[in-house]
C-alpha cells in the first residue's frame, strides 16, 4: 500500500526529489539539507541529506538545528499581532509611544548622500511600517554611501551583538532614515525594532515573550535566540564557496556563552524543521494548532493580505522584480500570480520568506501544504545581489530549492493526473 496515497501526493515523485538534491552534495556544492513536507497536517515527506559538519562528517538529521535568520521576522509579526488583538498595540500607532528614540526622524535626501543632507520625516513611523519594512530603516549592508559605515558604527553587527536593547535603540536613533516612512519597501532592521518594542510593551525581554506566548504553546522546544552547550552538537555549520580553493569552506560564527540581551526580532532565531513546521501549520490553520489558538482567523487573513501599493511593487527587491507577481503582508511574502512567477512556486495565497543562510518555508492554503527546505550556505548580500544569491557561482546549493519546490508540486499534480486517468477509464 502506498503510504502517501491518502495525502494526494505521489510518493514516487516525492522520492525522486532526494537524488536530485543529493547531486549538489556529491558535487561538493552543498554540505547538507533537511526537507519536510506536510499535507492536510500529515508529514508526507521528511529527508535529511549530507552533512551538518563536513569536517567531522556529522550527518544531517531531521532535528538538526539551523540559524533561520530572517525566518525570525514572521514569528515577531505574530507576537505583535497577538498584542494588537489584546488592544496593547495598533497597526497605525506611532512607534514613538514605546520607542521615543525614533522620534523627530530626519531622512536622507539621497540614500547614498551625506549624512547631514536631510529633511524632516513627513510623519512618524507606525507599527505597520515596521511589519511591512516601510519604516525607512535599512540594513547597513544594503546601503551605499556614508550611511553604510554609520550603521556599523551606531548599532554594530545585526546578527551577533553585545548591546542591550536600550543601547541598540539609542544608537539607531542617531541615524537618519534612508527613505520617508511609508514611502517604499526598504528591507532592514524594522523587525528588530518591533521585537524590542514588544519587550517594552510586555515589560520583559523579547525572548521571554516569544518563549511564553509562541514557543511553549506550540511545542517548539528547539527554537530560541540562544543555544546551550547541551544542544550545540546539533547545530549545522555554515559554509560558503571559496573561489581560491573551489570548494566549500566553513564559516566560524561566534556563539553566546549565555542568553544574550540582544535578541533581534528580524534575524536571531535558531530552530529545526519540525519546530518551524508547527509554526507554519498554525498560520495555515488560521491561528490555531492542536487546540491552541494564538491568533483569530481574521487576523491571520489580514496578515496574509498584500500591503504594498502599486507604485511600491514596481521597485526591485535586491535587484529582483519580486513584487510584480508577489506581494508582502504583515511579515512575509505572498504569491499572488503563480503563472510564470520565477520567484514563487505555489498557488496564489501561499505564504513564504527565506533566511539569509538558505532556510526557506512556505504554507500553501489552497493545497493545504507546508514545505520546508533548510540549508546553511552563506553568500554575499548587497542591494543588487538577488540574482547572484539565486543562481550565481558559489550559490549552486541555492538552486536546489526550486528543484524541491517544483518536485513537491509535481507530486501533487501526478496524483491529480492519476485521478483524471482513472475517471476516463
């Protein structure tokens, strides 16, 4: 008996994905990968290929831990929306109510121009601006000109940082915005501000808010901003392509010895595929999982409604025309037109967002499918590096993602074809 037949996906076509991904590992282009697919809530495919540590030949496991980077952002958005439902926040509320450090903003006339050549902000930054990356706050590494070094000097590394939330917000408050609030989608540290703001609203560290309100209720026991020594053997190493040696080289990233004060809501979490699957299923179920409700259905529907204006959608994202056929809701991207959408594979309404080290998730409400693809592969990121990240030399491991995506949907299509053929016979 085919164990996946009741799920509507072809087990034969799902199994065909594995050897395709294995080729990237065999060619030395990717250290390892963990994938997971569920349909109607049942896990129908779960694979762990290659190595979490190439040097020590530690094999990938289904519970291997990954730095999920920007996949932290939708988690932070869910926490904010929970507070909105409770009346503690509002989408149109100015953030200065809780973060006065961001009052009286100045905006660069030219995003790459002198730091003192500014104009006053037309209005204050709102909670919605933070959730949709339209606050005017950027990442330093996505900037050009003097503001790039100013970010580094004022708030340091966006990932590994020794500042307290108050120190970090004070430093951010010394920087001008790169564009007017609400003007455009400017990817940056807006979610980090949102996380620290949530901590101030709740009167406790943001890490505690997530642990109490999201991770514990959903049973996400392997998701945190900090990794204790007892779990570090499960953390996948990060690799990058080294042109000189023409091979993958390990990237030694620092670790915190104790739970950090700096817990960036835009990039800081470590998690596993099974853990994040529970979070994605909660969103797909419109806010509830296993009887535990985090959000109202109407809140999740609001979350997965595009907020970008037609004019904002004309602007590229990292050099890619991402918003031509996709939108952005309150914390993640949305596939709107799946026809010839080279940046999105799935049905209209699918929710997704990646992490900079190659982790990716998608929840498709039409097909009731959750897909996760987890790797740890570092590539250089600049304001125009989107195409290189997806297909450039040294990023071959990233090309495994569309193979996984199309393979899953082909498995679903195969079942549909079987049904049609049976009906014709």
